[in-house]
C-alpha cells in the first residue's frame, strides 16, 4: 500500500465515521426529545397516586377502587398508581417531591412527614376535614403539626404480643395483667423448655421503638408527651420517657427475651412462634395474620394482648396509629381530584372493602357480625391505642439505636433518654 | 539462559520425575475445583430449595424441603409482573454494555498509547466518576435527567448507567492495553495503516479477553443496580428486576420468601447464561502469534 | 510515530464529552452541596453554610466510627479478595478437570441482587437459621444461637466474608484474563529449572500480573470505601453502629435525617479517600506501567 492509497483509505474511513456519528447524533436527539415526560396540570387532569403497596396487594385494590370513583365523578381524567418498595419510598418521594409530585401520596410515618411540611411541600387539609367522616381525635392529633392537619388517616394498625394458648394452658399460665406478671412468665416458660418472647431486634428489622413506646403509653397517660417533646415543649429526659426506659431495662434483665434476639427478624419470629419453640412473639398485627396462619397450620390457637400496664387496674393499651396516611403535595396538578380521592378513600364503599380485607378503617364503619376472631380482637385493641411513632428523625434514630443496645444488654435506661435529648439539639 | 536466570540444577530426567506427580497434582486440583465451586454455588442451591417450598414449609425452618411447590414460579411471575421487568433489565443492561464498552475501548486505547499530560489528566478526571458514592450523586443526577427530559425513560437509565460504567471500563482496559507491545502497532503503521486500522486489526484482537471481562463486569454491575433505576423510573412495576423484587419486602420487614426466591432464581439465569456464553472468548487473542518476545 | 491530534481527539472525545455531560456536572453539584444546608426537597431552599458541615464531621463520634469501620473493611476485603481471586485464577489456569465448573461457579454469587442476598444470609445465619440449627441440633456444639448478624464483632466479620464470597469472582476474572497472556512455556521452563510452586508464583506469575494486580487492588480499594449494598441489606449499619460505614451513614443522613449538606460532606471525605487510594497505582504496577 503506498501513500496515496493510504490517504484515500483514511479519507474514506473518516467520512464513514463522520456519517455514522451524525446519524447517531440526530437519532439520539430525536429520541431524547420524544422521551421527555410531560406533566399534565390543571383541573381534570390525571390522578397520580403514589404508595408503597405493590399493585397485587389488597390495599392497592382499595386505592384503585377509590381512584375509579374519582374518575367516575369527573374530577380526574384517569387514575394511575405508582409504587416503590417501602424501604426506598422516602428516598423516592424526596427526590421527586419538589419536581414531579403526585396528586396524592401515601405518607411514611417518619421524619419525611414533618420535613416535607417544614419545606412547605404539603397542602393543609383542615378545609377538607368537615367533608370527611369523623376520625378518632387521638389519631387525628397525631397528624397535626403546629395545629394544622397535613395528612388524612385511612386505616389503623395495632401491635400487640401474640401468645400460644395451648402452651399457656398446658403450664397453667394466664394472660399477664401487669408488667411484673409478664416478666414473671420468663421462669416457668424457660423451665418447661420454651423461649418466652420472640422479639426481633435484628438491626434494620427491629421492634425496639415499638417496645419502648408501648411503655410510654402507660408512663404518659395524657398521650401528648411525645408530640410535645417533638415541638420542643418537653425535654426527652422528662419523667415519662425515663420511666419507660427503665421498664425496658427490666424487660431485658428478666430473661424474657428469646436467645439470639439480637439477630432475629420478624420472619424468624413467626417461624419460632409457629414451631412452638417460643410461647410469645411481638409484634402481632393484622399485617401478620396470613403469615401466622401459614406458620401455625392449625397446630394451636393464638390470641393477642398488649404490653401490660405497670400496675393493676389500668386499662391495657396497645400501640398503633395510622397505617396508611394520605397527603396532598401543594404543587400537584389536579388538586380537586386529590380532594375527591380523599373523600372516596374514606367513604362507605371504601370502608366496606377495607373490612372485607381485615383492614381497620380509621373512621367509624359498619362491621358485620361474622368476622374473624383475630380481626375482632384487633378492632377492640385499636380503641384508644397510643402512638408508635416519633416524627423527629434524629430522635427516632437515636431512640432506635439506644433501645436496641439496651435490649441487647448494653447501656442503661438513662443512656436512652440522654441519647434522645442529645439528638434533639 | 533459563527463565530464572541461573544454571539448571542436576535433576532426574523429566519423564521419571514429573509424570507421576502430575497425576496426583491434577487430581488434587480437580478436587479443589469441585470443592470450591460447590462452596460458591451452595447458597444458590439453598435459594433454589427455598423457591420450591410453600409458605408453611419456609416458615418451619427445616433444612430439607418438605414440599415441592413449583407453583411459586408461576405465582412469582404474576405477582411481581416479571415479564416487563425482565425486558427492561435486559434492554438496559445490553444498552449500557454496548455504549460503555464502545466508548471505553477507544478512550482507553488513546490514553494508554498516547501518553501526554492531557490524556493523563483526562484519565484522572474520568476516574473521578468512580470515586463518588452513588447515594450522594443520585439527587443531582435526578435533577439533571429531569431537565434533559430523560426522566421515566429506559434511554435515560442506559445513559446514566453508562456514565458510571465508563470509568471502570477505561481503568481495566487501560491495564490490558499496557501489555500490548508498542512495536506491533508501529509495525502496522510502517506498513501504511492508519491509527484506526492499526487499532482495529492489530490491537482489538489482542484485547478480546479484556473486552469480554469488562463487558461481564458491566453486565453484573448494571443488572444488579438498584439506585439508578429506582430514582429514574417512577413505578416499581415498570422498572428493573432488582427494583421490582425489592417490593416484596413489606413495611414491617415481612416478605413472601418462596416467591422471592423463585423470582430471584429466574432473574439470575440471564446473567449466568451470559457468563456461560462468554467462556469461549476468553480463550484468546494470542492466536495471531504476534506475541513472541 | 506521529498521530495527529485530530485522531487522538476522535478516539477519546466521545468518552470525555459524554462524561462531562452526564457525570461531571452532577458530581460537582454533589460535592458542592457539602457547603450548604439542605433538606433534600426544594433546591431553592438550600442555604450556604461554608465549612460548617466539615467542622460537624470532625466532632461527630458516629462519623469517626464509620470512618474506622470502612478503613478496616477496605483493608481486609482488598487483601482477601485479591488473595482468593489470584489463587483460584491460578487453580483454574491449570485446566484440571472441573476448572470450567469452578470458573462459572465463582461468578454465580455476582449475579445475585441485594434483596435475595439479604434473605439468603438471614436464612443461613439467623439465630434459628441453617448454620445455627446445624451447630446446635445436628452437631450439638452450641447451646445458644450465635448472633452472626446481631453481635457487633461477628456482624463485621460476616459482612467481610459475604463480600469476599460475592465479589472475589471479579478479581478472579481479572487475574484469569491476565494469565491468558502468560505463555505456558515460561512456567514450564521455570518448573524444569526446579522452581517450586511458590517460586514460580513469586518470580513468574506475579511480575507478569503486576499491572492487573494494580487495577484489581485499585478497584477493590475504591469499591471498599464506597461499600453500601451488602452492609445496608444485612445490618443497616447496626447493631449499635458497629458495622456503620461511610456510605450507610451518608444514606441515613441524606434520606432519613434529611441533612443532605452533612451527607455531602461525608461524600467529599469518601471521595478524597478513594482518590488517595490512587496513590497505590505506581508502586504496585511498577514504574513503566504507571
């Protein structure tokens, strides 16, 4: 090959390359512009609902039914549901909230809620409340921030201790009436070869905060301490919090907790409970009924009781609160559709669907006579349930870490409240 | 001169010394291969055993499966809506591999062959993309994609993933290109070839194992990536497999393990298939026989 | 030989332009966030705070823990990944029967996504999982369940082991590809000279693999500073922050605590450490390859 031939080959290849790049570039450009997402705004636009329930979950069918009714009303052109897994939902909501918010969003019951309110991203819903059913005032109180409501509760959950009736009967044990009675169960159960309480403490899957707040339910009869501390009106080292931490410490020292609790997750707890290795487990709620039935396979009957009060004569209180909350982003298009959705999701048709699926509506609803015994129990326990949430994320994280450590035998009660107070500042 | 640069010791003839030892040595090596292979594969077998059990069996914590419940696979397919998830994962992974390998190979060649302060600087700049934790850069990334109109598009995810894959590709390929003697290219150039022709006909064949390696890495890294599709594709049922399967974990940490195991096994298969197919191409770009030192 | 700058630009241009658009700007933005205070919602609400976040980092005990854990993880995982990858690559290179199986088998863990990995390890290592059942019921060794994922030191060891199990396939692939260009005659010649396995490895294999080793170590170091997926799904940084890593702390600060500025400061430090890892390139690869 001589120089001239080499040059002409070079030129040809250069031109070929140039053409290829040009074609690629223009194709990319066209595709890029075609792929842009358009946001529909204004009245009568689409109803975009975000949640963390998979489309195949019964909850999602309740949402979809309400959405369909909204479309039928003419408040929205179409209903569309977008979900992501629970763990990543706050991250997704956060990255999209200010830019492409949905019409209605399921609100996580953690720091995201208050942070979004503080950033001015959520619409106050006090004007909608009169058109909605009467919610339990205690529940509604938990939704408030500086006196205004930013989320509507749809349904409730309650967490209690589940126990194996057969084992209790065999050993002649009865449902504990006081906290001391509960701790006293450790010895007879262990002597008989059972693990007493399967409490998951695996990092990331622990029920530490629930255990702690279950005690606060009694040390703070007014039920307002947590909310007041979040607003800075009460220190986290106040007496209700300290006494609750002390109760938790007594729980750890009593030997009631299952061996290996520090790496136990909820699935494992269900397994050992179903296998009758553990006589009790926490936390049982309607979210777990199906799995429990699978694990138990009719081998025994189980029932639930809340963490008992410190002294006799006090009404036992489960912890619970809203499971599904709905908020409306301020910047969402189709505000009317969003308002209509809130009405539909708390309407009678929706309530009937919820009851059928063993969900607990957050408002008065007709409960048919023949319902599952466990469901009925949950309904009973839900009345007056105390809060299981701390909305200040710093405090929540500090609380979770400290209580898990406490339940694993490290640290003391005072460390818990000190950690919370430090985190709040 | 021998390989180690000293005079050979007086030793027994090879035929007497090497052959019997070779046999036992090879047998030991075989055993080690099988044993280690089993250790790596065992957890996957465990997942397989979980995938054929029904819920009650899984919750019973037994070691050996007590039931054979193949319906899990069909159920998983339906529950997670695996069809579209598969398609998306495959499209995104294939697109990312093609785009990033194409760019990496040419760029790595330029950086490795034509040393100058400029190319070194560019190299370090591109490596910067490797240094940043993804969770940090995800929010600006989202805003950038939104402004480019690439939100909620597979192309957007491909472009984003390629941006992360590019530094890895260049880094790895550069190392392998360094091994190729510069005389080879010089000889081709003397024969009148352009840089591009020299690259294409002399260097590329040598790089086949390296390119296959890089393609495999990018396949793994993209197939299992979670954050980028999570943020750039709005709904989990229109996203990739990794994101879609994460939805099996509920808000209290509970999950349907049988379905998840079945779905996970199904999602592992394409990657394994790619691995099996790639085996052949490892076997070498040395066929040109050009590497006589 | 002369190569025109035009040609050089065409080779490297696309990658650089692509990178500038899709990576450089977001990265600079992310690093810039470290000098602000932002909740992560409306970018318009971010406010300038100067170096406050960095000062807060210095005084933060959790950051100190995360830094220490990550450093330890980087060291352990890099050593183990490379030793395992190299040994197995050499084993596969002997072409003994079963080498093909091992080569694919080692890459199988790479194909597993974080979700199923979490489930897998929980089932294997949970307090009533496979390993504990074997130890207590079948072999009768232990009484109480061992908290592989719940006890601080054990959890750390579990994470390192899980990482090596899952990712040594990558190192193996790198070394194996590198070994392909080592002519077998050189190894045979060394064997004929009477060199044992260790001498052959030390004087023939390792020098040949130096550039590949440099890359593998570099990738492991950088990846180690950024480690996130496995830690997040297995322990989320617990128990009691005993497996907290820089990136899990970053994620918590950014997405749970809503303190993006602080998270970005952590990101800056991680980035700086990863960049510092580049320093190993020259000594490892040998002067002529750096």
